C-alpha cells in the first residue's frame, strides 16, 4: 500500500498493512525543531523519514494579513487585529454588535477573490501518493467570536438570535464559495475536506447542545454537503469535550473526527470507538497536553501500543490530541512516530 491507499482504506474501516499517521505542528518553530531532531534538512524529508501518510493543503485564510504594525500585531482579511505570535485578537471590530444594519456597514468583509486557490492546488499535485487534507479551514464559529468577542457573541445568541443568524450566514456563505472554487480546481488531487472549529472545553461544551443545534449544526452541514457533493471525505476538527454532540455531527454526515482530546471529559478513545466506531473514523488522540510533556518514555510507549491495538480493521489515523506545542521536546515527537510505525504494523492483509 502507498500512503494514500493506506489512509483511504483506514477511513473506510478496511484492513491496512499499518495504521496511517498524520503530523500536526502548531508553529513553524516546532516544525523546524522536528526537522533538526529527525536529522533531516526539509519538512518533506522529515515527513518521509517519520512515515507520515497525510499532507496538509488547507487554506488557513484567517492568518493572511495585509498590514503589520510596530506594536507587534497584524490585521487579517476579516479586519481583525491580532498578535503576530499565536494569532490572538487584540480587538474585536464588531464589539457591541446589536443590529443587522451594523453588519451591512462593516467594510472589511473578505471576498473569495482574495484567495489564491492555485497555490494550494499546485501543492496538492505534488502529493500524488499521499492522502491530502484540503479545502478552506472554514472556522465560521471562531470567526464570529473573533469579530464580536466571545462573551458578546454568546449573549447575542440569547438576546438577538436574528443578528447571529445574519453574521454566521455571511461567514458561511464566504466559506461555501471559497470551498466551491477550491474543489472545482482540486478535483481528485485532494481526498479529505478538513474543516475546523472548537466546540468544547476541557470539561464540557462551549455552547449548549440546544444552541449548537440552533446555530452551528445546520451551517456545518452546508459545508459537509458541499464537500460530499464533490466526492470528498469530511473530517471535522474540534478540541475539547464534545461527546454530547457527536451524534449531531454523525447526523450531519461526518466521516472523521479530529483530534480526540483524550484528557477532556468523556473523550477516552476506547469509549468513543465502542459507541461511534461504526459511524466514524478517528484521527489523533496521542496526548500532547500531558503525556508527551510529562510522561515517561515507558508511559508513552504503553499508550502508543494500547492505542494501536484498538484498531485492527481500520478506522484510525495516528497523530496528536492537539497540534504539537513548543513545550514538547522534539526528540519525543520523533520517538512517538517511531513507536507509531513500530506498533502500527498489521499482518492481516
């Protein structure tokens, strides 16, 4: 099997020669440290050395900035001023939003014409033997929160739901058109539409299941449906404890869940597999918050071995429970993938 065949078989819950793996680094600093720790010269060489089966060609539009200021911030394409490191909003341009007319007056709505789709599609074309995560990241809920401010946005859900509808529709319509253009150009050069938003905290949901179903679920479904109309697998990112809405995601047509934050309440991988393993494949789960930072080498090896042992008939892509942070020694990340390759070997095909 090549990497693409391996990933697609795992997604379809078929037996594989080994469990496929993906890489996820939070910053370029982590990637550069990993390249050095693995004894490589480039990111692609490092991916090959560590047997990474997936390649990212997502458009992370909210990190595109048009101005950089002496204060150490940038302004993204949505008009949000952010810190240069970490992309944290330092101001919310729609703070105090109360009326739909204020949305009409806002002069920083991005256009789908601003995205260079060919840049991402040309990158996809380099990865014919690998499974490609593509499309727009499409974090419509996070985008709304950054524009308005999370507290104000949550209050608007109760006080002015029609304003929230109008705001979310503008954002989702943008992502729908961007993704449509991306999909038209990408064709079969990508396999997996990988979108992300965060719905959970360490202990529970950010939004009640009722609010999720009212505002978020139907809009996520529009994005899922568009991707599926082009024949793509849909993989959803959400950190945190989201076990209470997994049935809603399945109802929307979700194929794969990422990153499985196992330290969050109710997110133990074995339990999720038992409940939802017939409906979903899982991507991630290796604890990047605690185990890879504080765990012993023996504890890491045991966790890898036990995790790989859960999946003899596909349904899993090995990787971290969140993007790798600078706090994790790069040598440990290299070791993680060496163990993943060792214990991910299967003899059943």
